[in-house]
């Protein structure tokens, strides 16, 4: 039968892998055994029951990724640089007339100036009244991004390292050790191509020190259950002890693997995993595990274990009391030392050993040392108080604000254009707001008075609108009408206007009703471009008709005020002016008629 690739021959027909190599059955070749020699150990308490989210690979990778403060610092740096780059890009956009999106973005950035609104540069270098600039808004948000990022790091540190674990070692006695009841399990895998058929000699437990009075040899089945099962890496020896009560300091368990036809007793390393679980509270577990592939810590050359000398795996058991977990009593297994037995580095020496029947075995010894003289008490102490937390928080805030305040002062000191940059934004925004309000006013006037020509008059100021200040809107919708009346209010009444006739007519009570009727029919002006739905009622005036004097507002003496008296005087003044105009018109008509009548008389006489 053909030998695997990279193999060596012995006894002319047998095949074996060279030192440090193991047979890969799938590819039928000998490959070098590579494994991490770091011993993994849990020095505290771990949960025995695995929760569902931790079984997901993505959750486990995220959990490992976020176990460092550098993640929060990197995220803070990315957000800070992104914000500064965005503001730097907006600096090169045009402001326009205040209607584009770039102006609005830059305006809102200036409104975010919440930290440096009263600390901007001036020529006199004094603190000024509150004014918000775009540069101040940029640095204000940048300082808050930095502060929030550092605050997240501080919270992570407080949550993860808010307490320290304190170990207190003290001497113990027999009754305290008797209170430790743990379920312990030992798994020792011999990395090789062997199987459990090669196993021999397992079943004896040696306690105490050989040659001393406490030396004992007992069957292993009285203390623990043992078994062997085949794995892809080799045979695994399992020792389980339920509700173990360890009283002996030193325990030895040995076994051997022997040669079988076509299966030599050889190994390239050992893997171990020791766990301890509290009998009453099984959700807590402590363990230690690792891989052993070389017999020397100074030389990492590949080797193969084979021969009569025993390979010793030494472990220590520490009894621990966790006061923070209601005095949990748990044994912590620790890997102490590996003493290699017979091994070979040279292929020729391994070939000679395979051909010799004296080296046809692998001895393995598990040595367990219970440190019963001392016991470890574990407690937690808080290292973070409210005063220290507030001090750290204030320090982070001052640090974040101080950095960007220094940058703000330097920028405004070296670039004079930045000292009053807020005036440009405010001027553009004020002009834009004024235009918007003027448009709203024009629409209100057009809707209220119905002057469609107002828009044309605004565009062409030379063409004035012919709207009358006294108009009555037509009925809209349900037939309801609204009467709009423009009132003329004078701050003062001027009585120095010259009147051609010194006489004044007195008003009577019977003439008050005629005054109201004539005021409604008085025509002042008409709108040329009124819509058909908003027709105005024209007023017809009679030049020969003299309206009665206006009605006076008469109240009790205690209720009369100056405004009522002023309105009465204004009405009387306007009525006198109207009478004077009527009188002048009548006088002029009389003068025009007198020559005509005289001429007619002369003609008649002739």
C-alpha cells in the first residue's frame, strides 16, 4: 500500500509521519501540526448558561469590536471631521438673494452659535453683545461633538471599570474546605492518529506524596467517572467528578497509549480543558484550557511524543469565595507546568523508535495540586464617586470648548473679514423678509379692496390707480356684504385756513339724516380695472343740494373724552369747508348770470 505524502517508512512496510506532522485523512498526506500555544484561562466567574444572542457570530464580533475605547474615539473623530468638511464646503457657496438652499444652510449654521455668541473678536478686544456668526456656529457644534464623544468614552469607562476586584489571601482550615462542593470535569486530548483502542492503564487514582504516610492508591471509579471517546484530533480522556469534596492536596492519574498494527503510539501535542461548576449555583463556571505542542519553551521545533518517560500535566486548584455573589464558593483551576516525556525531533531517530518494541507507548500523567493551605476571598470596590465623575465631566467640557475657542480667536484675529461676517447674512435676510412682507401686504390689499390694477401700479408707478377711498364691496358667496370705509384721522386740526365767507351756518336736528344719505352718495373716485364680482355702487351728488350739518357725539360730562371732542371739531370743520365751496360756486354762478340778464334787458328795451 502506498504511503501518504511526506511520510517515512519503518519496518519496510509501515508508514508514519515525520516529527511534528499529523496525517490528514482527507488529502492522504502528512501536514505540520500548528496551533496557538497560549493558555486561555478565566480568572473570574463566567456564566455557564449561554444566552441566545451570544450564539450569533455577528453579535459576538460586535461585542469584541466594541470592547475598546478607541472605537468611540474613532467614531467621534469621523463625525467631527465630517462636520468641519461640510461647513468648509458651504463657505464657498454663494449667498445670492437669500432664497437658495445654500443661504438657508449657512444661516442655520450661524444660528447654532450657542457657545461663542458673546466671545467674538473686535478691534477693542472686549466682550460684545450677543451676535451669532457662521464660524461660531461651526465651532460650537464641533465642540459639542467632541464633548459628547468624550462623554461616551467616560461612560464606557465607568460602566466597564467602575469597580476593581480585590483579592485577599488568608489561611484556611479543614471545615472551610469541606464547604466547597463543585462539579469538576477534566478533558485531555492526545493530538494524534490514534484511537481509544490504543488506551491502556486508566482506572487508578494516587493521592498524597509517594513515600510518605499519606500515600494512597484507590480505584478511580470511586471518586470520578472516566471515559474515552474519539474526536477528529485524537482520543479524548474525560474525567467527571460530581459534587467533589477535595481533601487531599496531591492527586495523580496516569494512562498509556500503546502500539497497534498499522497504528503506532505517537502524538504531536496535547489539548486540555478543565472546568469547575458550583453544585448549588450552576450558572457560574471557572475554567482553564490550552494546547501543548512542544516540550521546550526555548525551541519551537516540531516534535513527536513517544517513549516510556511520562508526559506530566500539572494543574493547581484554588478555592475562592466571591463575596459579591452572596459568598459563592468556587474552585479555580490553573495550569501550572508541562513536563514533557520522551520525544523525537529527528526523523531517523523517530524511525528507529518506531521499529523498537520498547518505545511502543506514550505515558501521560495528570497531576492535580489542591492549594488547601490558603483560600482567596474576592470582593469589589468602587473607584468612581459622584464628585470624581462631575470633575471629569467638567474637565471634558472645558477641554472641548477651550480647543475651539482658541481656533475661533485665531481665525478672527488673522482674518479680518471674519470679524463682522454676521452683518452680511443679517442684511440679506432682512431684505428678503421685507420683500416677503411687502408681497403679503399687496396681496391683502388686492383681496380686501379688489384693486387688480394695484400690481400694475406697483410695477409702473407713473400710472396711478383710480380707486376711490370710499367703496362698498359687492356681495360674495352667501350674499353677505362688507362695507370698507377709509377714515381720515388728523393729529391736529388747522383752523387758520382762509374762508371767503365769514358766516357759518348752524346745524339743526332735522338735517342729520340728510347728511348720512349724502355722504354715502358722494362720489370721490372709481376703479377702472375692478373685476365683475366686485362692482362698486356709484354715488350721485346734487350740486344744488346742501347737506345738513354733521351729527355731534354728545355724552355725559364724565364720559366725554378728548378724542370725541376732536372728532366733533373735525366734522364741523369739514362741513364748513364744504359750505364755503358751495357758496363760492353759487356766487360764481350768480356773477355769470348778472351780465346776461342786463344784456337781455337792454335788448328788450331797444
